[in-house]
């Protein structure tokens, strides 16, 4: 794209303004590629369909024509210059009609290959109120598969970088009044101070803004057509009056959680208070987008051995922490399973096998129990830990899944592989259940706000709870796999490490869950390797904050 070209408002409509070479004398409406030239034409044989990537001239011409049509307010014409006109047209026409964006100046940057960046400086005008809007985006020119024409590769983010499939821009009175969310001690929680809470605060506003007592303002928002996500404010034209919303988050613990995940490219951590189920912190890196900590689903590795141990105790396969167990280097259940580096523990007890994270201990004795149905683990997870129930925390969560399985997949599930799906919230809740002796459904805002029904589970039998705490203490101290990470955490504590293999990923995902005092936490670090390292450090950082 040649320098100096702009798309601007001329006479109240969008138009291309030529301020440098290359666009002089260009007629917006008849000079576009494919338009007439005002002269009689002579029919000739159609040119052969082009193949291969667009050349520099095609990139420039296609980008110019697309921006000119969009700027002129001709959404249908601009859409036809993309490779998905049906999807493009509503967003392009809605730019003025629904988002009320006008007086835009679009300044293209230097093309890099087929990609053309541009900046937009515009005005949002709604019912007499006007506010400036500035942002940057880009478009990419590709070869049309059927026509061979050079076309803009359609993505909603061409119109605005925050748009994705199924979303659009809208300016109107806010669907929900703004909120002033505060933590348990009245400290205000903002997305500027706590970036990971951005989506959570938007969701709380959408759900509880009216109940919090505020009044709505006027905003430009990203809105989802199916209502699957809360509106995301981009620009406030008139401020509403925020209502005060009490949450169970803890600003100090949240700050530690934000710090903990920033050390890694992709990580999540959640903290839960065992005695109440109150969620004290939620953090992700990256902070924006999908909330992996609350809504993700991944194999949790050996952290799942907490539930497997509970199942073994519940089914009478072991009696307590000092029950003798086998920890051979390998065990076969349709295929071979092994311990890390094929270690073995002679004369092992359940306590030492758990502390060393011996895989074979948690597979070998269970085979006769669950070889056929593959349901025992899921039943234990649901009965005592609330996994698979519908949690109503106040925001959207994914509440864990332990599906029935057969054969080697059943064996894999006992060590947290196979089709088991967990997230940091689920594993923090499992550790909290052990510490408390019973499941308390995680909550982020008071139940009294909407009288929602909370999930319940049976209390752990006293003997089982006591044994599980002994096992987790052994893992967090001495020669346990979690001892290094938990060394800086004081008081009575417990932990469990985990590493989960992911197809196509070089390093395993690192998992860690633990508790100290009346706080439990869990973390997952993508490709973090051994759970006692990256994920363990993240959990320890959070636990020390209380």
C-alpha cells in the first residue's frame, strides 16, 4: 500500500482521499477494480483464472478497493471483495448502522507480503453524544479458490481487532449497569489492576449489575449474537452509576496469583478457601480471552491420584496410609504403564507410593475392581468431590469430567490421563475438599444475590479424609515430589504434583495442587514439564499470600 493514502469522510460520507502518488484522479465509484470506465467496451475472451499467491499489485489494488467500498458505506460491495461475503456484509454494514461509527479516517501502513495494516481514527456518535475512537487492525489478501480473484481474507477482526466469530459492534444504552466490584475486605477490583479478572468482572456485571443498584450508561461494545458471553465495553460515551458488588475474591491473593502466572507463557491458577468454598483468586496468562482457569478442560496428570486414592480406600483396596502396596517399575493393562524412568519402591506403603507419585501403585490393584465397567473413579469423584455436578459459582465454570472408560483407558484415568478433563478450579476444589473433610461448592459471589442452588456431595468418611491428608502431607514434605515447591510455605500443608502428556506437544503440562491453613490452590502450566517445578512454584506463591 503506497504511503499517504487515506480513507476519510468527505461531504458526510466515507471516501478515499489521495494525498500521495498512486491514487491521484481515482474515481471511487467507477474506478474500482471491475468497475466501468465510462467508455464503450469491446468484449474479449475471459482471462485465464489466476493461481498462486496474489502479487504486490493485486494486494494493493484489492486492499484499496475494499477500504474504499467500506469507507463509502457500501457494505455489500465491500463484502463482495472478500472470500466470505455472507459473513462479511452484516459487520460492514453494521459499522455505521449499529455501532454508530462515523467520520473515520483509515490510514494504511506498509504492506508486508499480503498483509496490509491500517489505523482507524473515528467518532462514535449516539443521541447527541460524540466520542473519539482510535484503533489498529489489518487485512490479508488471498487468492479466491473458485474465481482466482485477489480477495480480502475475511475475518471479523478486519473491522475491529476485538471481534471474533459470532460477535458484532453495537452502540446503545448498556445492557447492564456498571459495577464496582470489591473483595472480601472492600478493596476495589479493576481489570486495570488485575488483568485476569477482566472477563470475570464483565460477566459479573452482566449477571448482577442490575441487582447491585447502578444505572446504565451508553457504550460501544462487542456483543455476541447468541448471548454466550457478556458484552465487552470498548468505549464509554456516557458513564452510568456503578453499583457496589461484593465478591469473595481476596485482593492480596489475587495479586499473588497474577504475579505467579506471568512467569510462564501459558498458565492458570485458582485459590479456594476450604472451609467455605469461596474463590479467593483466579488468574490466567494470557489474561484476556478464554478463561482457562475456570472453563478449561485438560488431563490433570497425577494430581488425580488424590481421587484414585480415595476410591481405593472407599472400595477397601487399602486400609490406610501405611497399608503395604506394590510399586513395580511397570504394570500391564492391555498396554504397559511405567513410573518415571521406571523407578520402583521396594516394600512400599500407600504413603511412600503417593509421595513418590508411583503410577503403577494406582493401576495394579484396581484392575480386578474396575476392569469391566470403568465407572468406579467417576463415582468417587462425583460422590465425594462434586466433580461432574452443576456448580453455580456466580460465573460460568466447567466442573470437571470423569467419564466411564474401558481397557487401558481406565488404567490411564487412574493416573489422570485418558479422557479425564479438569481445570485449575476443579483441582483446587479437590485439594480443598481433602483439607476440609468435605466438598464445599466453589463460589465467587454470595448465594444470597440470586438464591441459586449450590451443588452438594457426601462428606468424606473421617478415616478417608485423615488418610488423604497424611498422603498429601507426605508429598509436600521430606522426599515427596512436592517438597521443594512447598518448602517456603509454612504451617500444616499438603500437596500433589502431576504431569500430563499431550499429543503433539514436546513437554508435558505441569500440574500442582496443595493447601496450607485455610487456603487451597491449583495451577497448570502448559508445557511446564514436571509438576513440582513450574506449577508448584505458582501454587506456593499463592499460598504464601495468605
